[in-house]
C-alpha cells in the first residue's frame, strides 16, 4: 500500500529524527566506557544505518521500500527495549516511533 506524499514525508521525518537520536545515543554510550551499556550500543548501531538506507528509497517511492523497511521494526523494538532498560527514554521513544513508521510503510500491524 503506497503512502500519500504527505504521509511518506511524515514517515521520513520520523525516521530521520530516529537516525539522529540513535547516533547521539550510541556515541554517548561509547564515550561513557561503561561495559553495561554495550547492549545499548549495538541496537542503535543497527538501527541508524537501516534508517539511512530506507529514507532515500521512500523519498523516491522505490518499489523496494516496503521490503527494505520490513526488518526495521524488529530492530527498532529491540533498541527501544535496551534503551528503556538503560533509562534512555528519549531514544527508546524515538525507536518506538520509528518502528511504527516502518509498520506504516510495510502495512504490518504492531
């Protein structure tokens, strides 16, 4: 199900905000040097490049958008769980919003 131009732009904005948040969170965790935060760095390090790959496909209306975005909700949900456990609620919320945005692209239910 293709998204309207307006809805596609909203999804891309949500994903872009999440990519920025993931990069910030991963950097902050790495800078802290706390081994307990290693479980937090990995999901953000996965989610950010997934978002960076999906956004241009969505912008072009690529026929591969849904397929590429299909795995992303799981990655975002994992990130949200890890970030929530670490008390990084802003990043966790960005991850949940991105997971929902990906689901809109793929037509999947939460």
